[in-house]
């Protein structure tokens, strides 16, 4: 139980940092690579992740309800689907 609390606290810290970065980027009008709409979608996903932490539902797949693998959450703390339900990972072959 304590391990999960520590892990959730770490995820909250990462989410907060990413949210701060997005707000800073939007204020600086950095955007050739990231559109305002993309930033808004990402901010919404981050805020949803905070809400899920508060309700105790963080880490559960929005599609099947199973636990999302920690390595997926480590890669994207705002992900809301498990490896089985999420979009396939694109494999890029070297040229």
C-alpha cells in the first residue's frame, strides 16, 4: 500500500511538471511543432489523470478496466489505456 502511495505521488509530480511545461510553452507561443489544439488536448489529459488519482481510479484502463502497466504509465503518466486496449506502438525501421 505504501509503495502505491509513493508511486502515485511520483506520478503526480511528473504530471504537474508536464502541465507546468505546457503552460510555459503556451505562454511563450512556442508552437511550430505543437499546435494550440494539441496543447489543449494534452492539458486535458493531464488534468483528467489528476482527477483519477484523486478518485482512486488512476492506473485503470478506460476501455477494459484492467490495470495499466506501470511501464506504460512511466512513459506517459496521462495514458488511460492498457497495452491491450491502447493504440498500437508504431515501429519505425532504420533507413
